[in-house]
C-alpha cells in the first residue's frame, strides 16, 4: 500500500519524537508519505499529550471534524495515539465509532499490524498496553534530515509528583539498553546529525543494561557518545533535581561536547508546596544544587519549569516562587498554570481561583522577562559556537556579498548571523555576538583574511579565527 499520512501532534518533545517514529514505522511498512493536508491523507493520526491541558475535549472536537472526511472517503483510517489514548482507551471508540485505531505511547510500533487487523477484521483496534521496551526494538532505522536530532533513551516516570499524569499515561520508568542507544546515535551521525538531545521524562534516572550484563548510568552513556565520530554536541532533558548527580556534573567537566545547558525543573519556591507536590527537595536544597552546578560548570545556562497556583498555594507561597526566580536567575523559564489532571493526587485538592491564578502567572512572566533579557545581554561581545541549522531568509534583506544563517549555540540560544562565505548546514561556526534581544542573539562569523568555506562539520574552529 502507498498513500499519504497526516499526523497532528500536541505536546512536548517526547510527543514530537513519538510522532516522527509513527511516520518512520508507517513509511517502512506501508510506504506512507507525510502530508500537511489532512484532506489528502489515507491515514490520519492525532497524537496528544495531556500533561497540562484538558486534551480529551480537544481530541474529540478534532475527531468530530475528521468524521466528515471519513464520510467522504470510507477507506480513511483514523487513529488516536498518545496520552489521551492511554487514559481513555476503548472509551474513544465508544464515543467516536468511526475511529479505527487507539494506541498508546508504548504501542506505536504496532501501528502497521493494527492497520492490517483493522482492514481484515473490519473492527476498530485498541492497544494501549505497556509492553516495556519492546517499542524501541521494532522501530525502523532512524532517518534524519537536519543537523540536530532527539533520541528517546527512556520511557515513563516513577516519580509520581502529585500533580502529574505521566506515570499513569506513559507508565513507570524503563531504560533502553546502552547498545541500542549507541547504535541509533551512530546511525544518525552517519546521516549528518551533529547534535544529539537525549530525551526522557526523568532522563537522569536512565540505567541501561550493556551487552556484557553491566548496568551503566547516564554519565557513562554521555562519555560513550562523546567517542562517536560526527557528533559534535550532546544535550539531555529533562532532569529531576534529585537525580542530577555529581557524576553528571563531572561529565560536563570531562566531555567538552556536552552543551553548557541544563534544564532543571523546580516547580515551586515554597517548601510547603514542594512537599505537597512530592518533589522530594526543599527550596534551599534546589538553590544549593544550582549554585554548585554553576560553580563546577563554567558558563552554564539553566532553564526551569514552574507551576503557578498549585492547589492551596497562598499569596506568600507564590511570593516565595517569585523570590526563587530572583535568586536562581534562570536563562529561560517555562511557567505553567496548574491544571488538575484526572487520577492524580492533587486533583482532589482545593484549587486556587482562576482569576487569582492567571494574575500570578502574569506577575511571574514580567519578573522573568527582565531576568531573561539580562541573561541574554551578558552574551554581548562574546564568541558563540553555533551549529548551523539553516539559511535565514526572514526579516531585513541580507547585505550584498553576505549569507545569513540561524542556529543554536552551546547554551541553546538561537543565534542569527551573517557570513561572507557560504557555510554548510551542520557545521559549527564561531560567531561574534553584537546584538542581544530577549529571544535571540545576532552576530557575524569570526573570519580572518584567509577565509575558506566550512568543510569540516565538527571541527570546533572550522574557520581560521581572527
Ligand atoms: N499542571 C500544570 N503544569 C504541569 N506540568 C506537569 N503537570 C502539570 C499540571 N498538572 C508541568 C511541569 C513539568 C512540565 C513538563 O509540565 O512543570 O515540568
Ligand atoms: Fe511528572 Fe514528576 Fe515524573 Fe516529571 S518527575 S514526569 S513532573 S511525575
């Protein structure tokens, strides 16, 4: 069978990763090609994440619109994947009988068989089991076009924070074996990938079995990736502060390819709220961890997540979150309004009034905007190592005789820069920063009189420095 596949994705990077794997599996099994037009598609999938939003209603209203497509084209296959599928299971088919497939994050590799079963039995297929790590064994070889790729190294989470649905929708933590991860990254490097982001809900908890029966941790994995030819930069996310261990801090010191970037979600600045969230640390402990990481890892950029208006959060407790933000000075902060997730412990607690919650979020945005602007300003006049991601055609015209590119530096900041010579996508360029706005840095390539175009993708100084 050949045909077209349309995937609608809502949610985090793990979900984006899962969607790209769905496309890979169905390209390999059924020759399906991705389309951006749902009306053209033979298979339509929706892959949602319910971590912060009431995704259920979104899914059903989307399905309502797709019902018409199905009436026009009865052979159309409609599938629901991701966390909503995990939570609702067969109830989806009950409520929307025109849905053909319901699959969870751990069963997406079974999509080809599910499609076949649907066709042969004429019955909707529901598989939302957690067959451990089987998923990764049944995925085709990774394919990648850009120079940066995400690699999921573990699934699920066993932390059970009181507000969070992930342990229920993605299951308990389970790590992919060491050799599989290395093989996937080596294959990506062969295809021109230069930057790898290791993904997991609680990635520091990764403990991978090796072929000789040992169990190794994330620090060891990072050292091994460092040895792979072609990979020039490594990142990992998301880290739980409790598991951000000394061995990981050491890895930064010993592996220059490890980017100067750490995502360390704090969630609240109040000890009482942290306890109610079951985070397992206090505000002072978190700030110590940040101070230690900054001391041991020069020029470290840190981002964090923070939840506003957790049930029962008082004005004073919110003020403690503001104070923590002042103290920690994050480079980026992802802040979220608390949202009750069915089945979690916090969903039973008394919520904060919506208007109060929203007003708090605005105050937090204002405070962080100033801090972020200040953190970006600190990069003025520095030289950034930028992984060239693509040509930048937007905005002002490019000056004659120049080329303009965008990419990310070692701090995961977006950098737009001009170059007098054409550069290869995927090369690392040294860029002098001469402009900083809250969301991006701008600059120009560091060149000498004897400039030659970038040819060596991973050489740190692909160009002679001035
Ligand atoms: N409400 C609001 N934010 C949440 N997050 C997780 N669960 C919830 C919830 N119920 C946020 C946390 C987490 C990020 C991925 O999403 O900050 O770190
Ligand atoms: Fe959810 Fe907590 Fe696990 Fe993060 S660590 S995925 S917030 S349960």
